[in-house]
C-alpha cells in the first residue's frame, strides 16, 4: 500500500486502485496524462465566474494573499517591484488562491474523476 497522504481521506476500497494506477503511470508519464484534463478544466474555469464564497471566506483569502505578499523573499519582491505594485501583486496571489479553491471544489464534486 502506498504512503500517499491522500489515502487518509480516500475510501478504503479505492486504495488498491490508486496504487495500481500510480504503479502503471510510472515516473514522468503522469503529467502527460493529467495535464490535458487539468488544462481543459482551467480553461472552462477562466471562461466562467469563480466559485461563490461567503464574505468571511473572501476576506480570509484576501488576508492570506496579503500575508503572502509580506512574506515574499526579498529577491522576489525586488524583481516584482519593477513590474507590479503591491495591490496588483496581492490581487494576483488572491486569484491563484481562488483557482486553488475552485480546483479543490471540483475534485470534491467529482468533476475531475478522469484523473
């Protein structure tokens, strides 16, 4: 059985199937198979609206984006200062977090079961 951390959240009967899939994919080939599925999902997401969130969730994501900005390594911050101001950087990070949230929601709803 695999030591994959997701096994804790997966149904017991799914573990052998996941382990077999991981064995069959081998190193390097998984991205070739998974990427087109994720790319299609991403394109569809970008054509629509982000998932609805409670105000508290939106505020938390905004706060997290700000914390990411303030904890950015100095070298990265200096490089970004030439192209983005603080507000644009924070909005960009917020968008990344929202995409991650949408991705997790899609996984939980089974929209990416082809993976």
